[in-house]
């Protein structure tokens, strides 16, 4: 599985419609870990055309938050949004947003 860095505030192609477990995205969190040592990390993905963000499973190791893109995130084609956040006491202490793009698969 190939790993890709998340481009802050930009568009990231996260896969083709319906893909599951093909790509892993990395977001550096070392500075956030130092700034918020008691913080926890979260990633909310809002799919194209939807309003509510979906929490997705991530892991943190070696200074990176890792997100293995799943079928839920690639179900709909187009560009959505995602928010990487560090939480303290359940509140967002710091976050960045990005635009995940899912490539449409033409059925023939």
C-alpha cells in the first residue's frame, strides 16, 4: 500500500470510486503532540454533496496520523472536505482542512 502526504489546505486525490484500503495518507503531528501533549487526534471526512462529517479510523505512530482510505470515504465521487484536528477535553484545540477528491468510475 502506497503512502501519501496530506497537502495542507489543498486538494488530495484519495482514490477512485469504490476503492478500499488502496492508499494511506500521512499527516505530520509531531508539533501538535508537543503543543498538546494530552490531546487526541481526530479526522472527520465530509463526502461530496453531504453536510455532516463522518469520523474515520486513524492511527498515530512515528509522528504521523495515518489514514487508510476506506470504501465509505470513496463511495461518492467528487470533492469533499476533511478536518484533521487535535482535541483537548473534547474541544478542537487546533485543526486544518483539506479537500479529498474521489475520481468517478464510469460503468461501461
